[in-house]
């Protein structure tokens, strides 16, 4: 049983296209995140949602628009893709509050050509 | 966002050796976590620390929550080839803010 699942695992697309990455968790968590991992492996938080509401937006370009239809899903839509958007994107979830851990999906490797 | 400084950046060790890595921050954290990432996979939680001074073990892994709440350490004893990967610390501030360290790449030579 996959706890945090992302689709697709790989995504290759041309500059200027619009694409979406989906994330679902079956852990009953109420907080979900999107992280971006660059070529140097640095994990940078992009967004955090709690109970479908945006909590954190770490100066991400507005071409990136997260959407949370319910507590178990957090999708990421990217408009007008640029070369610099190429990275691995990770979804994560946790139960809100202190003393809880985040669990990660397997990642989506996005390549913009 | 917050910057957690992790060191060393990379390590090359012989199988059987012990490994130590640490993470420091200018901010006080409520929770410290240690993750391992294998190639092509997402980070997997190794150890969670919730109280200043706490020392927790998970098999050959031992981690400590620094008394100042601004640092944490991870030790791996008697390393084996499957320990290869990238190790990340992560710290939680108040609320939902969760930030990662810069990572330590570990290579174990058989």
C-alpha cells in the first residue's frame, strides 16, 4: 500500500507547455507539501497546504499553482514551462502539529527541453 | 526560507567504519528529523527527535537533538554497502514550516 503516491514518475515536455503533477496520500494526514530538488540535490520547500488551505508559499513563481481538492490530494500545475523548471518534484504529507514526521512520495522527474 | 547547514557535504569510507554527520542552524527548531534518499527515490525517514538533548537509536543509527535546539547529529556505526545514499537533516519550526539541510552524500567502499 503506497502511502504518498505521485504521478507521473517521469515527465518530459517542451518549453512553453503547461503540465500537472498529481499527489495523493492515504495516511489520513491533513498537511501536504511540494518540494523541489535541484541538480545539487537541495530540497527546497515550495508550498504547504493544511486542510486544503495554502499555508506556505516560498516565493515560487506564479506559473506554479497548487490545488488541493481535498485533504488527501495536492496537485501542482505549472504554466509556460521553462528550462529552469527541470528538477525532481516531491510531494510529502504529515499530520499537523508538533512531534510529527513528513512522509515523501517517490518524486516526479520533470525535464523541460 | 531557512538554511540548515549540513556537514560534511560528502564522505567516502571503507565498509565497517563509523560515520558522523551534523546539521546546524541559526534558528531554534522544535523537531529534528533525519532522512535517507536512495537514487531515484524519495527521502525515507530514519530517526525523529522531539526534545532537546534527546538521543535516539534505530539499529546502527544514532541521532541526537542538540541541547541548544540549533543542531543535530547522526552517527552510523559499522557501515555496510547499503548505507550508500544521501542523508538529509530536516528541522521543524512552529506550525507547518519544515526545512531540509544541504545533504551528506555517503559512499561506502567494500
